[in-house]
C-alpha cells in the first residue's frame, strides 16, 4: 500500500528542526509515495532554503503554499486535499521519525482494514533525542481509546496514520485553536469509526518548556471549553464530566509552565 505524508510549516519554526524531520521521513525503511508540505504563510529564508534543497533531492516532495498564515487546521485541510493516496501519515516539522515508523503503520493498516486511525507512543526530548525526558504511552484498542478520549487526547497527533476518505467523510480537519486533532477524533468517533495505537515508541517528539508554554493561557481555556461543550452536546460526555473536565483543565492551563511541567511529569508521563 502506498501512502502520503502530510506536514505543515510556518514562520516560527526552526530550519535545523525541519531538516531533521524531513531527513527522518526520507530515510524510512518504507518510503512514502509523496510528501506534502504546506507552507502556512511566508517563511524565513532559512526554512525556504531547507525546502528548496530537499525538493532538488527528492522528487516526491510537493510544496503547497498558503499566502497567509491560516493555522494548523486550515493548513492540514488544504494539504489533505492534495494527498493522492488514501493512507496518509501525519508528521510535525520539528519531530523525528524512527526508521521503521511508516513500515509498521502501513503493515498495521493492511491487516486491520476496520481501523481508520492508528497512532504510536512517543519519546519526548528537549535538546537531544539521546536524552529522553519522558514517554507518552496511550491505550491500544478502540474501546479503551473511546473511554480515554472523554478526558484526554487519544493520539499523539504527530504519529497518526489515517485513511483519507474516513477523515474527509466527517468534514476533514477544521480550524480549532491547538485542538484541531482532538476535535477531528471526536467527530470520527461520533461517526462510529475505529481507532488503535501501536504499543511502541516510533517517534522522537520535541517537547520541553516551549511546548508546555503553548499549552497554557486563556485562549487555550476557551478552546477547550468549546471542545468539551461539543463533546457534551454530542453525548460523548455527560454534564458532570463536562464540568469536572473543564474545571481541571482550566486550572492546568492557568498555573504557569513550571506548574504544568511538574503535573505532566508526575501524572501524565512515564
């Protein structure tokens, strides 16, 4: 089965990280049929140069340009329209795939035709992937994931491989501040589509304080309120679960990045 890789890059990302991410994609044991990179608005000269260099080397790299920064949800929606294969793997432009990631996910999707999305576990690092700070493990089977999804995101988004038509059938990616993927998984669950995770770390994810800082503030609280309200109205959670989850998550978003770091290390990571 051939597959596409879908990525999005914007001006605040680092060229060295983008280069590492692309290198990890183009050195897979099972290479993609195409790599779609959406430029979400104007980029720095350094980011542009990385894309130019890889386009010269790799004929499967295709660049889609958005004139203005539209946000991840819109960028992925546009990029997905350009993916020609039904199997699509997500990848962030600052993370690093392990060599057999795509081979293992494609094999999983081949032998599980009922699964629409499969993710993997991740190893998180700040400075070097040789110095792992934490691991994010998630449930593996559909029923476990549906229960887990009531409280937390059931996937490490940068690791997922999904069937394009399944995602398109529920309206594709949509703009939803920092929760584009979580919103998508809920809509897919509402449609009765099935999920899975592979119980293995197949990606090194860049984390640290910068990631924790992005996961705080009032704008994040408002976004989570809208998502939880959607989950309540679609009967994924009841009203008590809605109130409890909103209360806990609002506190986490507002305690500052040092407090969030402590909570993540104590309760949410290995």
